[in-house]
C-alpha cells in the first residue's frame, strides 16, 4: 500500500498523503491530538491557486467557528478568494509564520505550510473519498480554468 494517492490534473499530478483526512474545500486535516486537527491546502488547491503571495485572517485565535464560516482571504497569481472554515470548532491557533511569508504554502503544503488548527469534529473525507470528490468536480474546474485563461 502506497503512502499517498495521486489525482491527475491534466499533465500535473496532485499528490495526497494517506496519513490525513480531507475536507471538500480542498484542505487536508492531520490529527494532532484528540479532537484537534491541523489544516492546510491540498496539492489540488495549491495547483489551482499558483504562487500564493498574500494571506490574512478576519478572525482571531480563540474564537469558535461554524462550519463554512468565512475566516480570511488569500491572494495568488491566479485567484483572490475568501477562506472558509472546513469544520466547526474552536480555533486555538494559526500558523503565524505564514502571515509574513505565505510562500511556504507553495513549497511545503503538507508540512510547514499548514494554515491553522481547529478543535472539533466535522465531516472529513478519507483520501480515497477525496479523490472521488475531485473526480466529480474536475470537469467543472477545467471549464473554470479555461475561462480564466481566456479572460
């Protein structure tokens, strides 16, 4: 058994470690201790964003978030987007290093490029189920990408 799964995004292979779970909003979730998950962007999200250069949070550490609550914004070469909580729970901390240098997201997405931690529980997907989710949204995503390229 491999320690990762691969999803083909055209010529690009997005790799997903199997030691974590995934949220439908293209974040990975790695358990830290009972009920606490560390979140970051998946290879799929980083590939679509390309070159993240700005990150800001609109909530503070210590708040309780609702699932899908807006919590910040990100800007990259390809997109400007609001960020939403992948699950409900207490937000004990952010990766403060990213505020001064969010480019770590681009180079170490599954390590030092993590975004925040949430203590709670939510509906997370297994790596295999996340790949199935990507397969179901990939056709629409490709049309969106082509539309952006033609703007």
